[in-house]
C-alpha cells in the first residue's frame, strides 16, 4: 500500500465505501428509533397514562349496573324487586279501594254472626222466669233466682264469645291470606298484592302477623290509630308508598296487572 492511497482496503479494489445510511434516514436492516417523546406501538410512552384492564365480572363502559331489589326506577311508580323484575307500585287509590272492599266483607260477616248471637241472647233471656210470682224466701223463689243468675252468666259469656269468634275470623282473614297469598279478597279484586321487598314473595306468617297486628293495636285508640296506619303511606318520603305496617314487615304493595 502506498501513502495517500485513497483505497486503504486492499480487499475492496474499487474503493467503494460500504453502504452507509444517509444521515438522518434509517438504512435497510437498521432498527428505526422513534423520535424522542413518541411512544412506540404497543408500548406506553413516558407520561402517557395506561388504561387499566377491565376487571372480570364488572360491567363495561356504557353498560348500566344491575340494580338491587327494592330500587326505585326514576321515582316514577315502578320498582325493581328481586324475583319479579320491574313492577308497578299499587297506588293509594287501589289500596284504599281494596281496604274498603275488605271492610264490606267484614261487615257481611259481622251481620251474619250478629244475627246468630242476637238470636241466642233472645232465646236465653226468654228462658229467665219472672221470679216475682214466687213468695220471697221460699225455696221456689230461691231456685228461680239461681236459674236467672245462671242464664245471665250464659248471656254475658255468649256476648264475649261472639266478639272472640269475630276477632278470630278477622285474624284468619287478614293475617293468613296476606301471609300465604299476599292478598285478601279486596286486594285480589283490584289486582293488589303484598310482597316482601327483598324476595318478591308472599310475606310469610311472621311478617304477615307483624303487618296485621300494628293496625289492630291502633284500633285500641278509638280506631284513630288504625286510620293513621292505613294513611301512613301518604307520609312515606322514600317513594315506595310504605306504611308503618309495611316498614315493620319489610313489605311493599304492588300492582299485579
């Protein structure tokens, strides 16, 4: 090799330099470097927030979450109940109408049992002899007075027995029908049903009894307490039209058709 030879590589007789990529442009086979600050495809760049993976079992964007039972639908008279889906709450007009029909049924039963009771009391009173026809102090007079006393006790016992029977019928009518079927005759006529808020099923004996006993306790105050209980859904600010007896029994009243 001579000094100043422009071809210092003897194995390259043509003196050509190996292919070099032009300055500023990537050559073939050379990995391209992304400009500073631009993230490479598939990898997040610095300063770019990473999107979290969608958790399994949770609703994605744009899908409304499932609403739990007892949730009002925009406070428009509809409610989501477990096992039933979205149902309509019974209006107070329907509820009071059903109560009025039940009152008619009570009145008919009351009249039937009253007629039976009055007939029994009249028969018992006629069996009491007039003891004034006997001389005072005689054995006949004493026997007559004892018979009259026994008859009077029977009349009083019959009167309270009538009240007990009527109360028992009222208990069985309201408590058992609502507990087992969720409706009395009046509610069935107007398509009204009482259900558990958490399950959508009939209240059951326990909740049904609680729901029944609260208005009955109110009847001890000259019926004023019962009236307030039945009107208490008007005061419910939750939108579910739950009366005090409904809240105690965890029930709601819905329209079935």
